[in-house]
């Protein structure tokens, strides 16, 4: 297994901080140079549908969101090509004291994806893992198996939402939204993220259009319904497997 840290080359302080946190890491780790807003790859632009993005969320993807999406897909490709699981971290995460112990438990599990932070309550699967009840994915850190990476990549036909929303669209790729009952990481509040700022600007513009605002609420309702339906089916299958 390898640990991959998504980080822009220019973020020197963040790189220094995460390097100190990973000192003594029992697994091989490396930086994955994140795409800057000015260097979005051609394959992303080929898959990106701006009109659909505006219809879906009332505003287009911001430059930072495009770079973030592209960078995570780069990590998935590495995972799929190597045939080995990876832990994907963003450089503004904070590792809990028992981070490596939890990673070992995840590695020994049969899950294809495990979210390392906690933003939702969950349906308990065992003493360590749960299914996140709400579609609040986040991408600060997660474990991913090669099977999960292939599923994410195979379902990526068109891009119109941020990367964390795509991961949460479980009905599209079929990767269960497994999380930890006791989180392994948190977000380091000392490092601000420009993406959240960009989103707030976009949402402010979108709020001015009543039709787009109403359509966005409808989309969220439909997505929540699909998410809950997936969880219900997954839980039912889990019970039968037992």
C-alpha cells in the first residue's frame, strides 16, 4: 500500500507540515503534484460539461475545483495501474494519534473505499466501520482499493460536479460510502482552502436566479433519494451475506 499526498508544488508550508506528520510512516508515501488552475489537463476539458454543471448546481465549476478533480483522478489512475491500494490525503489534513493503526485495520478489511474523516453519522457495520448516512463526501482523506479506483474511473463519463460530489454519487459508480466510526484525520484549520471561497462566490451568483435555485434544490432532493436507496440495498445485502 502507498500513501499519496495531493499538494501543489507552490504550497511549501503545507508540504512541510504533512511531511512532519508522516515521519516514520510504515508505508511508502509520496507527493502527487496537484494541477494548478492554469494547467487543467486536456482530458478534463474533454469530459467537462459546463452547461450541465450550471443546471445541476446553478454555477460552473470553479478553477480550483477543476484542479482538485483532476488531481484526485490522477491518484485513482495510479491506484488502478499499480494494482495496489492507496491512501489519498490532501495536504491540509491533520492525522489523529492512532492514524496508522486505523489504516492497518482498513487495509485488512474488504472495503474498496473508506472515508478517513467524519462528517456524518452512520449505519454501523461493525466496531470500526459504518455507512455514512448523508451524502457529505469530502476529499481530505480516504482509502481506495484498485477495484474501487476502476469503478470510479469507469463511471466517469461526463464531469459536471466537484470531486467530493462525484464520490458521493454512489448510484453512479457503485462504490459504497464506508466511513470510520472513529475518524482517523481532521482538517487543519490553519490552512485555508480557496475552493470553499470560490464555491461561496459561485453560490452567491446562483442564488440570484430563482429558476436555477429551485432546480438545484430539486436535484439535491433526487440525489438524496438515490443515495438513501443505495444504502438500503447495501444494508440488505450485508444482512443476507451474514
